[in-house]
C-alpha cells in the first residue's frame, strides 16, 4: 500500500523511523514469547509435586518444547518465505499464546507435555520471521545492532518471567500465572497484523529517504540480496552451514543453563530459596541483555572501522566465548553467593557478545535462502537446548553439579572451534565468494 496523497510524510532529506518501530515490535513479541516459554522453568518445583513427578521427570515437558521447536524450524522458515512475515508471525503468536493459557488447565503431565510441544511448533516460526523482516528493513551495516537488540529482548523476556514469577506466584499459583502470561501475546498479534507491512515500500508512513537508507527503491525492489536462489541441496550439506549449526547447538544449549537450570542449581548447590533463586536468575539474565546489546554494537563498530567481516563476526564471537569460559571458572571458585552470582552474570554478559554475531553471519551469508538457512541454524540450536535440558538434570542428579558445569564449559569450547574456519564474506553454498 503506497502513501496516499494526503499522508503526512517528512521531506526526503529526513528519513522516517518506521524501521525502528518494526524492530521494537519484534522485540516486544520476542519478550512475550520468552516469558511464556520460560514460565515452566521458574515454577517447576511447584508444578512437579502437583502431578506426582520429580523435577527430572518434568524435564520431558521442557524438553519436548525444544524438540518440537527444533524440528519445525525449517517448515516454519519455508512458510515464512511463502506467506511473508506479517501473516505467519501473527498466526504463530496468537496460536502459542492460546496454548500458554490452556496450560493453566492441564489435568496431568501428558496434557502439559502435549501443550508445551505444540507451543514449540508455533514458536519455531518467530526467529525465521524476525530475521527475514530485519533483513528487509535494515541495511547490512546495521544488522549486527538490530540482531543484538532482538537477542537482548529474548533475555529480557526470561528476566521478566523470573522476576514476575517471584513476585506473583504467592498470589496466583502456577495455574493463574500461566493464564496471565497468555494475554500479552494475543493483544500483540491483533495489533501487528493491522500495523505491519512486509516490504518497507508498502508501509504508508515510510518516506523515500528511509527507503534509500534501507536500500529499497520506492518501486519496491529490495536490497536484501542480489544473489540468485541456491538449490537447497547446495547449502543444506555445505561445510559452513554444518559449522554454523554445531556452534549454535553448543551456544544455545549452554544458554539453557541460565534460563532453565539456574534456579534449580541455586537452590540445590547454593542453598537458595525458590524466591531468591528466581530473583538471582533474573539479575543474571539482565547481564545477558546488556551483553548482547553491546556485542551487536561492537560487531558493527568493528565492521565500520576495519571493513572486515571476519573481525566483526568471527573475532568478536571467538573472543567473547573464550573470555566467558575464564570468567565462569573464576565464579566457580567463589563461595559467597552474591559475589559468585555477579561474577557469573559478567561471564554470561560477555558470552552473549557472540549471539548477534551469529545472527548477522546468517544475514551476511544467507542470500535469498535466508529464512530457511536461519531456520536450519535455529533448529540446531534448539536441538542443543533439548539435549541440555534433558541431560543436565540427570547429570546433576547422578554425578553432581560439578559434572554438569564441566559439560556446560565444554560446549563453549566446541563452539569456538567451529567459528575458526567460517568466512562471513562468502555465501553458505560458496564460502570462498567475496
């Protein structure tokens, strides 16, 4: 839809800011989705006894979400490319929010597991949609920043969920809490469908200057990629995509320690109450919020200063992962809970520098297959999340939290090894290009 003759638009020399409102809208639904997906982890020690389960048994409900989320990444990416972000993201957000509310009425563990798995199916589409939208609405030089902001709001959702759970659980119980968490997603879905447009040139409030800044001409041709589509076999079995997927498997799996296992770790290994454990968890997740934001700014700054995508993507990612491991090792040696938690939070913040680098890497190398390639990477990440939330409770129960933390650190080092050969200047199907 083109701007009408009587539309109020800024002069061509002053770009409108609709792209930033688009990013804000994506950040809002990302926050909501993470509040919903993390809600079970915050109250698992209350939910499990109600169903006659142990916390380890409840790992199936958490794990099935990530398994379904992983398996439906590529179908959701395909649908996003076919239908566009506006229709698909609206459909997904409304659907998973309805399921969040339905979980409040679960009568047993099988119902809870089924609804969590169905939520995973629908939430699988959020980041293929968001990445495709950002690639259409932001120029290459600002994609690290946009990715960083989006990544930070994932963690904000987890932090808000932990803090709200600590404050509200005594009044609502876990069932009331689940029903309450469903409402924001439903409201967002209705508003987004009304307001958003897939192409900047179709939005009634975008002027010519903003289209030029984004890289889209008023006629509607985009600058997302000039590369021709690649047959899926050429990129699905390529070495760069394999390495991207392995590093994502390890990094995303390791992140689950903070938003899925940390409350239980702080209760069992550090002697904290459920309230204090969730408040500490919320604090640590805020470190990740700031770290992810700074990491994206750092990556874009390095790119602008040096012109090197390898330094901006590879260098920042590898450096952050190695430094995070060193900080985690230091936190492990500290007996005082407050100091240990703060040190752990610093390590987590540094680790999240790598997240916007991975997102920007797929935009740099994805070409016209971006939604499917990002979905493949995200599928690997959520398989890592599934493996982590399934295995870590059993490792902690059988061998102690020391063994679980060793696995957590090892996953960071494997991710570093995978980043070393990646060349952000090429495409997934031709890594030497550029």
